[in-house]
C-alpha cells in the first residue's frame, strides 16, 4: 500500500482526540479480525470488500497506538484447520440408538 493512499487517512486520524482515536482504531481492528477469520472459513466474492480489508489493515499498521497493552499478532497467525466436534452424549438418546452409538456414558480417562 502506498504512502500517498494512507497519509490523508493518518492525518485525519491524528486530528481526532484520544478517545475518538481509540474508538476508530478498535473499529479497524474488529473489522480486520472478523474479515480475516471469515475469509478463512468461506470464500468471499466481493472484490471491493477485499480491497477495503487490505486498505484497513495497512492503515492499522500505520496508526500509532500509545496504549501498548495489546499485542497484535493477526498478521502472523493464520487459521489453517477448523475442526467441528460433536459431543455424542448431548445428542438425544433415540438419535444415538438409531445411529448405533452406545447410550452409556464412557468412563472418564
């Protein structure tokens, strides 16, 4: 992302008071995290939304955060596997019987 595209937004950001900066930064973080997660689970077809995500992510990296309390590793971590597990003992007993699954709870290990 070029500096020319980001600098006007950074200048407008710096004109905000500290509370508005925090709120704006949090909104950007929320959007980029949600989009990043969602894009790993399903395919997006909206090219404009993808461009917006790239812009917001680059802008977020340029905005200074003076709080220093949180460490953002979202650009270093990527979801590669998603496992959906079922607890068979929560499933209704009749359904378990129809699937041929034992109805007794197993011993804890």
